[in-house]
C-alpha cells in the first residue's frame, strides 16, 4: 500500500471510530479538505481502497465511505457492557490513542479497584491486534504494583531492570507491544519519577538500539485510583476514566448480573433459577470492589446452591436472597423508589432463568410469543383429532385466534396517560416513529380512530421482534387466509408496515407476524368487556382505609383503589347506606373486591351485593383484631417468644375461620336430569372439599331465582357451575369448560378460585368420565357420532366454547336418559319455544337423526326445545 493511500486509510479509520460526526461515513470532500489534498487524487485512492476491500461506499449522494465489513474490522469494544452508554467516551479515547498515526499514544486510566481496568485493557489489546497496530505475536506485559508492596526491591528490578538502566526490564520485554502498569498511584515518588524519565527520554535511546526492521515502539498504559495530584497527569496525553458500578446505568448493572449468572450456569452445567428479589437487591447494592465484588458474590451464591443439588444431576440450582450476606438483603429497603426501573428491566417476573446452554432467558417476552404459536397449533390439531371438519375449523380458528390474541396482548400495561417519552425508555425510537406515522395513515384511509393502547401495543410488540430471538411456529393456513379475506384493507396496511420495517430496520416478518399486526387493527371492532374490578378497603378507625388506599394507588399508579373508614361510633345502618352508595359509584361493571378487618362489615357487604346484584368478593384481613390480641398478651406476659407464638396461632385461627352453615355448589343446565346432574356427580366424586352439590334446571329464570333465594336462607352458596353464568346475587360462576379443561386432581383448586394455567379443551377427561358413569350408552359409539353431530350444529349456529361443551354433555346425557326410558313430556313452555323457532326445530331434528338411528331412540320435540334453549342462550 502506498504511503499516501495508507495515510488516507489510517485517517478515515481513526475518524470513523473516534469522531461521532462521522459515524455514518465520510465524503471525499471532507477527507480532502481535512488532509489538505487534491480532491481528484483522494477520490482515486478511495476507489482503490474500495477495490482492495478496505473501504466500502454507499449508494447515496454524496457518496459516504465506511470501513468494509470483514473480520479485520472487528470492533472488540462493541461487546463491552456499556459500550454505547457509560463507556462511550472511554472507548472513543482508547480508539483514538491506539489509532494515532505512526505511533500509538500512552494512556492513563483512572478507576477504582474492581471497576474492570484489566478487562478494558485486554479489550484494547485485542482491538490493536485486529487493527494491525501491533502484531499478533506482539508482547502484552502486565504488572500490578500492589502485589509487590512488601518487597519494593523486586518491583524495582521488574520495572527498571537488574542494573536500573531499563535493560531486561518490563519496558524492554514489552517492546513492540503493550505494557500495563496497574496501581501506579501505589508507587513511591522515586519510582513514579523513574517511569516519567523513561517516557520522556529513555524511550528514544531504546529506539536507537532496537532492530529497525520490526515495529519500533511501545505503548504504555498506567492505571491508578482517580486522583488529581499525580505529576504524570500532566504528561500522559490520554486520560480515561472508568465509572464505578453505582454510576453505571441500571440496565448496565442488570447486564453484568445476567452475564455473571449465565457464566455460572455454563460452568456448573446446571440451569440456574434466580428470584427477582435477588436481582433487585444486587441492582441496588453499593459494593466496595464494584464489578469484581459483584462477580464474587454471584459465584459464591451459585456455589452454595450447587452444593444443595450436587447429588441430583438433573436438578436446577435455585438462588434466593438467603444465599447472600444480610447486607445485600438490606438493599431491598430501597426498592420502593425504583419499582418502575425494575418493571422496565424484567417486568413482573418472579424468577429469572439462566439456561445452562443459552444463558439469560427473557421468558417474560420470549416464551409468551412462543407459547402463542404453540397454542394456536395445538388447538388446531385438537379440533382435527376430535372430528371437526376443515370447513368448520376455519371459522372456529378465526374467532379463536382473536380471543387468544386478546389473552396475550400486553399493551394493556399502558393507558392513555402514557406518552411517547415514557415509551421511548423501553422501545427503540425508530419503532415509535414508524408506528406513529403508519397508524396515522391507517386512521385516515380506514376512517377509524385507534385507541392509544393500539399504538403502545404495536410499539412494544415490534420492539420485542427486534430484541428477542425465538423459533418460528407456523400458523395453519386456514385461519390466516380467512382473516385476509375478511379484512383485505387492514391486511394490505399490515403488509405495508412489514415492508417499512424490513426497509428501515432490516426486520423481515413472516406471514404469522403480519397476521398479528392485522389483529391489532381489527381488535378495535371486537366487542370487549369494558371496565375492571376495583378494590375497596373498609377498615375500622379514622383515616386508616383512606391512607392505605392512597399509598396503594401511589405505589401501583392504577387509581382503582377506594376506601371507607368505619369509625367506632358509626351505626351499622348508616355504614350500609354509605357503603352502598360508594359501591354504586365505583363499580365499573366487573365487581368490587372488599378488603376488611372485622365486625359486621361482612354482613353489610353481603346484603349490598344481594340488593345491587353486584359481584363483590371479600378478603378478610383481621389486622385490628391481631393488634388487639398482641397488645393484650404483651401487657400480661414478659416472654416475647411466647407472645409472638400465641398471637401467631390466634392469627391463623382467625384467617382459617369457617362460616357456619354448609357451603353449597349449584350445578346448572337447561335440564336438571341432564348435564347438571352429571356435573354434580362428577364434582361429588372427585372433590375433597366436602361441599354439598345441588343440580338445578334453568328452563325458567324466575323459578331459578326463587329456588336460589330459598337455598341462600339455609346454605352459603359457594358458586354456580354450568354452561353459562346466570348472574344472580353476585354468586361466583365457574364454567363447565374450566372443569373439563383441568384434570380432576386440580378440581378443588378450580372450585376454590385458584388461578390455573388451563390447557385447551381435551375431551379425554369427558369420555373417561362418561365411560365410568353411563350404564346404558356405548361410549365408543358416542365418540364416533357426537363430534360429527356437534360439528353439523356449529355450521348453523355461532357457538362459544362453553356452549359447545355444554351441548356435548347435554346430548350425551340425553342419550343415556332415553336409553334408560326416562324421556321428557311436552310442556306449554316447550310448545312456545318450538312455535317461535320453527326453522331451528327442523334443522336440529334432521341433525339428530344420526343419534336416533344409531342408538334406536327418539328425540322428541320436548328434548329439541331444550337444545334450542342451550343454543339461543335463553
């Protein structure tokens, strides 16, 4: 390479890597003017450098020249944590010093112990080698002066040579390479002066005595604690400061934590599960030795966890806060003011997983998208396996995907009070700009206003596509084609956004991702349940509930917490009037969760729930009674442990106190003899709660209301279980679908309203139960016929999942009952239904012929009218 061409290349390389103005590239004019050269000569040499694959040029006007993409141009600094944030300035200075024309310049690094000086310098050395500033075999010598604090004579010999003339010294051994002298500030004034003497004078003498056929220079890097009174500060041209761990951003601290835990997972060959409490405590820690101490703490905790599972090769390592020193746990006292930061870093995850092979897993983003596609595919296969034809699968899946998308849509975390400034903290600004512009176009073309939640949701979703790497799961083509045909305009705009993302962000979206974007647009048209449950504190005392509500609202920023303070002299009748008015005012239609402490509050609230027909759920927190008990015992006893255990037992008794009068579960169906009765037997057989079960017919709503009101006088009605919610007296409802979606082992958890991760509906449990329960019906024959019958009915009627399951159970039980010889007689109500729905009677009679012929039974008009009740939700 000619001298002039080399000068131009070194100048461009230096500017592109160190000057923020030229991050996008440099023009011929800029290069020529900066170097004082003829533009035509520079242009010719630039084209030669492009031909040699040293540079590449853009297709824009004016042409921009950048470094070619090759292994030679690898930027080692880019892999460092904080490369574009807290270390940005330090890295730019390091690059400038290494790439300085002719000879690299010496560096002084100011950093506290444990802030990563050694790693920074090692990265700098790799950078210099990849840039061919030093040869691959060039020496890299490190001396930590603190290691010789007890024997300064040995340190003198290493630094300055046996004869104190720098021959066979560290400077001599590192010649043509890089010398790192750590803890320079721990040297004596005489030793510091000797190093200054070498850098200012002896280095020239060394050059004269060395072989001129090899690189004739040494780069010296000194490190010391940040101090301003060192003489060398005035001599070294480049002073780099490395930040302490506390001065790093929370994102960088989180990256360090993830790196060290991932490292331990790989070394131990075990997946490591860490509680979010540990992550929060480490993020808030103030450590004397910064990054090095953080690494040591994590290694020690993982070693302790490894010992616990060392005898079980398949068991993961679980890390909790107890694996760390108490001083680390104390940092959690500062977590309240950093809640939003934690949510931004790892959402609401209770645990974070570090896979033995992959490392840090962002399961709160990655696995949800993966699970989305898996669920779609599993549901599609389930429908096929149960005899549903391809014609009907398309319409079922169309609705199913949209419901599933609503279930997993995570844009609800934002409300209309959020703005783009807040969003930009967690989303690439380019994404925000793209989505905002695209939605404006869609709004004008489709003549439709989009809610802010659609904007925020799209931004979050697309940002996750840029930052998360997941295995693609294809959606079957039936439902995608149906969506495209139903919403052609919206699909065209979705393709347009995908094209923009590909062109501007190099994000290539497959068809299933474009369909998900389409669902954001059409989600506006879907009828959704409005409102959310609200929380109401009702506590005895003055301003107790109010203060707690204000604190909860402040911490959660939800503004859905309300309060009522029941003073000790407040009469129950007045309290009931006040609370009733408050419930009417705050209820959004989805009910109220009341947290109360003691007294007659429960009775008052239950009466209000019945009077207003409002969903109210009660959570008993007897804090006042516990305080009274603790105060009374403390006044009588001197042993704190006795008081503590006594009060704890009393607290458990209060929390576990059961209501007098048996709990009752009511199973519902359109005929008490059918599905409701079978559902009753199923619960009686597999539930261990000991609750009474009663099956009721729902053919007449007025009759049902009377019956339930009568039962309420004797029993505490725990829940309705059936094909749909009758919405009576605020009594909780559990759908028949939920019962059979879960295994019988989980039945009691479901009945006690515990959250369960339900699977898609599987008829295996249903068939197994019918086989065990039926005496007259051939269940194998039912398996062959019933899915086909339900399939044909679904072609004519738009059935929900609960309706489908309820109809399935009803017809199965109908067959058993008719074979037993227990048919129904026609009533006036049946006649009225058949007269109103004449066409439906004809359709259903024709479909049920298959059942009649196969089982030699007759499904009369009374039975058909009941099926119409189920289908029409009457």
